[in-house]
C-alpha cells in the first residue's frame, strides 16, 4: 500500500478518531487505528467496541491496502512531521513507513484482519437533521447527563422523534434538559438512548460541519453519517424515565432576568459555594433578585440586581454549578425562571421559548 497525503489532513483526522481509542484498551488491537487506502481516499477507523468512528480523507493513492497501527503513537509522530505532503507505505511485515522531507519513521503495526468488524445496523428508522442543529441540541443538553453508572439508562441522551420533530432529553435526577427541533426528514415515531461517549465524539465531529446528518436508528445500534464521517454507537438498553412528568406545569411565579447579569452573579456565588451541595441562595422580591452564598472556611458573597418580578417574596436555593450550566446555554438576552414554592422544581428557559427548557431541583434552605 502506498499513498501521498497532506500532513495537516492526516493530523486532523488522527486527532479526531483518537478520541474513540481507549486509554487502557482491553485488547491490543483496540489501541490501533485502521488505515484503509482505496481509490482516491484513506479511511481511518477507530473503535472501543461501544463507539466506532470512520473518517474519509482525500489522498493520492498509488497502491491500495490496509494496516492497523498504534493510534496515539501515530498521532504523536504525525504531529511532529514537517507540514508538507507525507509519503506513506505499508509492507508485508505489518510495518508503516512514513516519510516527510528528510524525516523517516517506521512504525510496527498489526494485521487488519484482527480489527473488529463494523456492527450491522438493522434499520428501524431513518432521520435527517441539520448538522448545526444536532450540534446545538447535544451542546445544550449533555451537561445534565448522569455519571452514576448504577443508573445506566441516564448515562446518555434520549432521542425521541415523531411528526417531523426531534427531541433530546438528559437528566441526572437533580436536573433535566429538554430541547426540540424540526427534522429535515423523518418517518414514524420512536426513541433511542445514545450514550455519553457518542455524544462527546459528535460534538467534535460536527463542529464547523455544514449540511445534514443522516441518522439510522437500528436494533441496539445507531449510525450517524455526514460528509466524510460515519459514527456507529451501541445504544443503551432500558426505559428512560417519563420526562414529561418531571417538567413542572402551572407555576404561579415568574422572574425575567438579563442572562449575562444572572450568569456573572452565579459564577461569583459559586466561588463561595463550596459545601457538598454548592448551594447558592436566591432571594426574590418585587423588581430585585439577590444571590448569595457562604462558606465557614472561606467567607461569603452577595449581590443584587434588577429583574422583572412582581410576585410575593420568596427564597430558594440551587446548586451554583447547575445555575451556571443552564445560563451558559440559554443564549438569549433574557432568561425566564418559573417556580411555585421554595421546594418545587424551578423551570429555566429562554424568554418566550418553550422549545428549550431546563428543570433544576432546589436545595432545602
């Protein structure tokens, strides 16, 4: 196998696919990236058996073939190669020869027949959504995914589709993020739980990408395809909680604040919110919100700023980090907080927008 490829293109592809490779792989081959050369492209593949990523990059192919080489080591090598076209060859002894300028590396690999095959995705549903839309949906919800492995069904995002609409929901039991957007193409009704690692890899892959993402949801697996990228992930098997029951309804109190001001105040409050619950107290009264936090070891902070609020005085506390996560993702000038009592869940959302909402459980004062 022999090809010529731009160093910057190979480096970018390796940086992307290496995110899938396990730090401590259970099998030596899982620490490798497979490079398959065919026609006018090189296909780089990495997998940890849960997530599989394939990236296609243009190359000047002289002879087709394939080989697997250690992903992290190859990434380190290519990163230090001259920024010019690289000559790549594989020989019958499973070695890669990499030349750039006066630099030459020989890297020992493993035969490609040991590399895991791509799982078959038996089609259940096909969906299509804009890449920028899917990127936004993941970014606005991934922070609320649970890291508690005993509650495995919460270790990912629920994708639910129906009537041309895609919903994404995440929760860790203390907060919930919900977003919905229109699909470019969809059929039927269904849902699937996509694990966190696949979501994290999609955040990297979709950044700066244009066009649509084709999603094939199958039995136990899902495939995401766009441009020169394919990502196949195992789905989480289980029943996601009834999120609609968690979203509060009929709150009789509503606060509207400048998002940037609220976010800055929450960040300052977090500096003193260092107890187990990271508690930040919100005191609401007509026209004003005061946010404060205190620590026996460090001290205290408080500040108030004008808001739109005409309800009765109310004091409520939330995890300061949760407030920051929500407010960072609102992305509108004003944010609304709807609530009823100090112990009832608070509902945050962009003002006059029900397509993105975040529910945060309060902390008892």
